[in-house]
């Protein structure tokens, strides 16, 4: 059974936290439209001596969602989540944990390593911790270290995607784990959300379709490339961060490289002390394989309306088979 905070969503969807792209505008729009919105803590950056941006973002999100809930008691906003990169190179981790604990962030998403102290901090302020994994071994380690739920990042997902079929990954996890399970990997329609549930996941974890929204903090060229591209335009490479990820081939070509002949890099090159990738790669844009379903740039609420309509239609279609 899902914990109360993940129940009563408009549709069973958590919006994934996207590097650079996810910020307060997008998160607030997603939550008001009835799905969990999220952002990476590292997206909130400030120059030395400036006020702490993460605190400003959390203040704004909490205040705007509270105003919405007071004005719409019958249709309250969904909760929000903050993603913590727990890799050892993230020098901000301890500071960001303290801030999220102080602001009582309701949902914590952890990536690139499972840390008991992060899960403990989430629990201590009344939150839940979800950890993203790419295989069953990492899934078991995450639960052993106190994660409440798992995000199965399968083949076709944007960003740091796993290599496994969603069918295989969900099947193996569900053999031993009956807690909250989210599925990520080329989910871009309401029908795909229902399919994720049919195979055993509780919720879908959707990122790339929200790049092509008006609230996304992404260059217009990036948004249009999402609209104009499809699954065949996605390239898998470890070159840009040291971990295998999925990227838009046109952005790689625009940077003067051949998407079919990229060098590789290993995990030792990962560094989250500042930007998560060198400035040389700043216009290499990530995406999952599901973007063929994205036909235009629209407000996040419109995208969620579409997902909700497709989800209802898919349920109706199956009921009449």
C-alpha cells in the first residue's frame, strides 16, 4: 500500500527532477495540476555571498502551494519532492540535507548512492525517502539502508538511464519488495502510465515530456528539439558525466561531435562539486526515448491534462477488451 503522501494524486505520476530544467515554476505548476513535482537540490545555486537559493526556492514553493490549497480546498496541490545527489563529490550534501530537514520537505529522492543518514533525515522531519536504482542488487541495498520506496530507472529513461527492460526490472523487484515502486523509462503517455501499473509499479516517473513546457527552465532550442525528435534521435553515452545516460543526438552534432563515434568515460570522472558536467558539454541535452509523443511546447498543466485524459481512455479501452 502506498504511504498517504503518495495517495490521492490526480494520476499516479511523479515528475522526475531534471538537471537545470526543473525549478520552482515547473514544480509549482506540476503540483497544482495534481502530480508530484520535483527538482534537484543542486539546481538551486547562488554565487558566494548571495542568499541561499535552496532556501528561497523552498520558501516560495511552500507558500504558493499553501495559498493554492487555501483557495482550492476540494482540489489541493500534490506534494513536492527534492532530489539529493548523494555521490561523494557533492560538497553541498550536508548543507542541503539540513535545509531540506528544516523546511520539512515531504518527499526526498536520492540518486547515485544510498546513504542511511539521508534517509534518517527524511524520516526525522516526517518525510519519505525514494531511491533511484538501475538493477535489483542496488534496489536491495537501498531498502537495507532505509529507503521507503524505489524508483526503477529502466532502459529508455532520460538522464542516467539503466540498461534493463522495465518488464525484467519490475518483475525482479516485485519478487521481494511490496513497498512503493516507481517506474522510469520512456513513459510519455497516459497509456504508458497505466502499463507501468499493469506490470507492477505503483506510479510512473516522467521527465522528458516536461522539458517541452513553458515553465521548464530550458533554452527554447532544447524544448523545440524535444518536439522535433523521436526515439531514434536518442544516443546512450557515458562521455558527458562518467555514467551511462541518454542524450539528444542533434545536440551532440551541434557541438561538433559524431553521435555514432563517442568516446567513453568511467565513473571516476563524476564530479558534483559544482556543475554536474563541464561547460564544454553545457549544450549536450538529455532526453528519454518517449519523446515521440511530445508534439508541442505547452504549459505543464496542459501536458498533465493530456496525460490524465489518455490514462482514463486507456483504462476504458482495457475494460472493453
